[in-house]
């Protein structure tokens, strides 16, 4: 898995949307209705507080994962189990990080 980090806001304090790098679909939730974008490549969408209740999950990424027994966190688990056809984009903000997992098809 490849990880890329960006900031939710650019240096002019404008919100930076996340788009799928393969097809260009906007994945960041709409401001009006909060609906998260969808395309063939986005596999998993959550925030740093919703790993166990993601906005979108198209594969079972955490079936062998027990946060109680396994001291590594969710991101470590993905790093150990996914190959480089997966790209994890982290959109960091001061209170909550958003996590977007894409897969090249
Ligand atoms: Zn796409």
C-alpha cells in the first residue's frame, strides 16, 4: 500500500477536495448533503474516528483484525495486508483526519 498525506486546507485556508486519481470523481463529501463520492476505485472511506463504522467499505479489510489483541492500529493493518495497487490518501485537519483508500483496477 502506498500512503499519501495532504492537508484538508491549502495555504490560503481553502478546503481541498480529494478526487480519485484514476477517474477524477470527487470523493470528498458534498458540503450541501454530506454525501461521499463513489467510483470504481474508492474502496474504503472513513475518518480517524470511524474506522469501525466507515462511510464506505467495499471489501472486508478488517476480518482478521482484532484491535484488542493486535496492538497495531487500523492503518498498520492495511499497510501489512495490502499491496501497492492500493493508495491510501489521508486528508489531515486539526480535529479529524479523513481517510480514502483507492485501488488501481
Ligand atoms: Zn475512480
